[in-house]
C-alpha cells in the first residue's frame, strides 16, 4: 500500500474483535469500490489458506469477518496471521475474484407491480423513461449478501441515485422486489417492510430451499435488471417455476 | 414411519438442533435451539448425542401421543407435565408407551422448554440441519395433526433426573467489548453497565428487548454506520438507544451499533429470561470470558454422568409395581464403570 492510500484511509485496514470468536478485517468505514474489492479479494486469500481453527468467513460491504474456534487459535494468533496477510500486497488494488457470474434478470419497472418508480425517478431528477433506461442498463455487482438468506446488496448505481432511505417504511414488498436507495439495489428474498423505494419487480428467488443450489448469488457476481413489459414479465413469472425468474446466467471471463 | 403425534400445540413449538453454521456468507444465521444447554441436558438424560433434534416449546406446550414405545426427556423452562394425567418430573427422562398421552402446560419459569425423544426427532434435514429457521422461511412451527418422527433409539434407562443451573429468571450477563464498543462514550458505557434492566415484552428467537426507565444508550454516530456482520449475543442499540440482545435466529448484518456481545455461555440466560425478569450487563475481559467458557465446556463434558435416578415419594406413584425399581441399581452400577463409556 502506498503512503498516499494511507492518508485517505487513516486507521484502515483495521483488525477488531467481534464477540469472543470473531475478527473483523475492515478496509473502510464507508462504501467504496476499492474497499469492497479489497474485502472480496482478501476473503478469497484467507479461504485459500485453510487455516486450522478458522470456522467460517464472510464479507460485508467493506470488511471480512472470520469466525474462529478460540480453543484452537487465540485472537492474538488470528490477528498476527491476518496482519501478515494484509502486508503481502495492496488489497485495495486487487482484481475481483474469479468464478464470478453475470446474471440478467427480466424486470418490470414501475406499473402497479413496482409502484415507486415515478417517485424515485423524480427524486433523481430524471424522466421515467430515462430512469428505466439507466437502471435497466446498469451492471451492478453483488457487494455483499446479508440481512436474509441469499439477499444481495448491489452497487453502485450512477450518482443521481444517491437517494436517502424513505423516512416512513413501506409496509411490505413481495419476494423478488427490486428496491433502491443510496446508489444500491437490493433484491428481496422474502416479503419484508423496507425503507428503500420499490422500483422494479422480478420473479427471481435469491433463496431456494430444497434446490441443489439454494443460494442463487455470491458476492462478486454481477447483475443486470433488463426491462421487460408487464405482460412479458407476467408470462415469464408464470412459466418460471424454478425460482430463476427467466434469468440468463453466464460466466464472467477474467 | 412412527413417532409422536401432535394433538394440540402452543403457538411456537419448533424442531431445533444446533443449527446450520457456515452460511453466514450467504445471509443465513446459524439458528438452532435458543437454549443450547437444555439440548445438552436432554441428550445427557437420554444418553445420546447433543446434536439430535428436539422440540423447542415457547411458552406453552400441548398434547402429544406416542404412536410407538419411546423414551422422552423434558428440559429447559419447567412446565406442568403429565403422562396420561399423572404428573411427571421436569429435567427428567420418562418412558412413553404407544398410546400414552403427554400433556405439557404453560411455562412456570423461563421461556423455552424442550421435549426430547430417544433417538431424536428425525425430521428431514435441510442444508445439513433439522432446525426450523422461521426468519429464513426454513420449516414451520408444529401444528395439530403433525407427526414428529422418532429416530432410531439405541435404548437406555428412563426415570433419571438431572440437576440444572437456574437460568430461568434473568440475572447478570457477561459482556465482551467489540469493534463498535468505542462508538459509545465511556460515560454511556459506564451507565449501561450500572443500569438494572428488565426483559421487555418483545422477544423471539431473533432477539430480546431489554428495558429500563430513563435515557437510552445512543452511540456518538448512531446514523451512517455501514451495515456490518452480526453475531448472536450482540447488544444492538435501536434508533432510540434501546438495547436488543440478538439470539440464534438474528439477521446476519445490521446497521445499528452494538455496545458489546453477551458471551455464548450466558446466552441461555438471555433466551430464557421471561418478560419482566431483571437483567444486568457486566463487561468482562477476554481472559475472564474465555475462562468462563472453559468452565462451561467442562460442565457440558460432565453432563453425561450427571443423571441420577428420580427420587419419588411413594405416595406420588399410582402404580408402584409398574415401575422398574431396578433402574436405580443399574445406575449405581454405571457409576463404578464410567470408563467403559457409552453403556446405555
């Protein structure tokens, strides 16, 4: 890491405890592209080491969490090891992990199925048509999976979409709802209240209990929510019984 | 397939085991029994593995009928329990013969009671576990008419009792600092540690609210914190600075700041505290916490040898001759032959 980077991120990367059996490696205290890449790449490196005593790892927006067995390895041994790994390279300059996929999901924007598109477009200072064109062409990455099983946080959208969360919650959005706030989408796994704006609707299920691959998405995967008409969407939703909602999946060549 | 038929069930009886570790990266929390110690106590009473599934009963039990001969054990929050109308002991194992009915009433202390079957509840595994995860939509609460399939029981004694630690009335919870503790000023932390709380009305398998009169416990930068990993035991301060202790079925990430984490061996005390029970939080060092965990692990390891024959008053026994009075002798025999291991 260069001295210049250090100036922009005083105190990072940071190693800090989570409960008695966790370490959090944080690359930033705000959402930024390089910190998310660093987290994804660092997690891949940690996983590759298969260190005894490490029970599981996960990424959040700009951090890597490691759960360990305190009977097998101490917190200090964990942080010594992780400090060594951190020093090996400039993780903020890391490439994205391999084995990622691009998933194109047919999406109806607006209509009664996603009633907050107009409001979101107005807040972003765009016409509805321009909003659909922009959102529908945005290639977003799974920044992290969290909150509910398989549920992705996707970003980043262009700067116009830096909309705050609503002050009042929407009481309920359905499974497959595409909602937007703070330059991110999330795609709901289960019916939920939300402070984000419901701009699109898909028939994509992020969590498919009982399926061979119950979790449809992994951090680093990319998604495009391609606009389709409401009648076309309803036909897709009707036919797609596998939870994929008509999605087309391809490997991303590195 | 045979097992235990549910004739009537309280609103939140779910099959639970030790849950599904390893899916945090996919947004699925581990889940599993709210009181893991009660799982271990039931396993000790039946001489079986603590990873077998049992029925977790929140608040109120129900009526169950054996469709084959089986062994059962009752642990966790004590409830009124009877077999064919005869009161039976809690923290104990019993024989339940085909056609016999088990009735479980309301909890008398605590929140979660457990009904264990010899051989475990052989519900289908999903993602490597049988635990129902209501928040994730994995499985559902049992309902009248359901059959709880019984696993293959290697057999063993019944009529055993186990002494348990009273964890059903609140108490002091040991807390370690975490990465967000410094977001709270030293004054707020000190006031938090000095405050007497009660468990609030809102509580489920995801977490339990704790309440106190007066000012809340706000972080210095309550808003604008990046959503970050959550672990069970985390004490998160919701928007108004009111604490919420997270339990096994919590969400996996969250944006509310956490003042610290209740250590794992004290989590049964949180889960079992009934509404209104007094609770306090005491910050301890990592070393103290690890020592407490080590003592807890030793206690768990010793549970297998803890069961003792039930001591009954003859007047409580309606059919004295129907009991296998010899079981006490067998148990005493085992006490001298512990080294032979699994002698059930």
